[in-house]
C-alpha cells in the first residue's frame, strides 16, 4: 500500500502529536536517577565491542530469578537506557533480574546493524545471567516503540550457533511491525534510509516465527490509528504466538512508559504474568 508523506508524518510521529512529550521524558530521567540510587545495580556493562553496546543490570533478591531484558524506543535514533531505570527497579522489586540495553543510534549505524547489536545483547544476557543470580532458561524480552520492533525481531531469530538459547516470551509496547509506511515518513526516513526491500526484510510481519514464542502487546488508547493498526497486524500475522493485547485507555505513546513502571496498572501486571511472578 502506498501512503502519502503527510499521512505518514502525522500518524507515525508521536512527538508531534503529544505536546508535553518533553515534560514526560524529563519525568523518566528524574525518576530513573532516584531508582538507580535506591537499587542494587551494575551500570554500563559491555556486551559487545561498540562504544554503545552497554547494558545496566538491576539485581533482585529473588534467587534463580527470571530475566527481563528491556529495549528502549526512540525510533532507533534517540533516547538512552538511563532514562528507563525506573522501569527496571519496579520489576527487580517484583522478583526479576532486569537488563536495560543500549545500542548504537541512526544515522551512525544502519538499522540492520542496530538489530545485530540487540542480537549480541540477547546472547550476552543468556550467557551471563547466572553470574547475577538469574535463570537464563527464563529469558523474556520487552521493548517500547522501536524497542518493541526489536523485541519481535529477536523472537524471529533462529540463534544459529547457540541452539540452547530460547526466549520464553516477549512483550511489545507501541511496537512497529510493518516498516513499509516509514518509507514515506520523511521525518524519520531521511535518517533511516529504508527502501521497500530493506523495510520488508526488517519487518516482523514478514518473518517466520518458529518455534512459537508467546507474545503480548499493548498500545495506548490515545495513540494514532496507525499504531493501533500495527498492534492488530502482528496479532493476525502471528496467531499461534499472540497471547493478547493489554488495553490502556487514556495513555499516549509516552505516558504508556510511566504505566509500564507502575505496579498498579494492568500493563505492569501483564508483564508480571508473562514472567510468572
């Protein structure tokens, strides 16, 4: 389907739709400063050779804890793991060992290279989880927006050379699963430089999910029609894996992250259910 540039820029740029997005993001940073001060955590652990291949580990008191790997959003071009420590603390308090991942950003890196970095991060977490009291056989991924895209891309991986690496489940929030519309979204594709071939190659809806891995999703009630379409299309494309979408009315593309870190919300409880906590 061919989309107009105006349509794609309006539907796919949440910063233009949410007038107070900077205020919300500043709130993440402030809450995360407090969270790191109140947590037992290891900051900037290297999982690969690139300067941005770093992750933060939030330890939990629970023995043999499940691993929750979180991949931040920012359209592959912005944001940093340090903004999401507040989410990590909430799940560590609930009994998960949490790994918050950084990756190189576009345009310095092309999208396929960023995806390769997340592969390395996932392999690192699997290989080193036991060193931090966690169970690598209980490895779960979650991500927001671009991080939701990469979460689902990891579920598609066959993990060649590491046959024992098995992801137990994924939870994608406001994810992007069909990248074709981004070709016509000039606000981001001037940076990503996607064409039809590359967009399809890196769209989860065009990947075979085998073996079947449980996937849960969530999209804010106040997000655009296209983000809701994206949420529906992964459910219909991966029917054997899809376990449901958490309804979060009155939340936008940014406030949904505050809900993910709030133990009182259905989204937080849905992630705990995935983790069997």
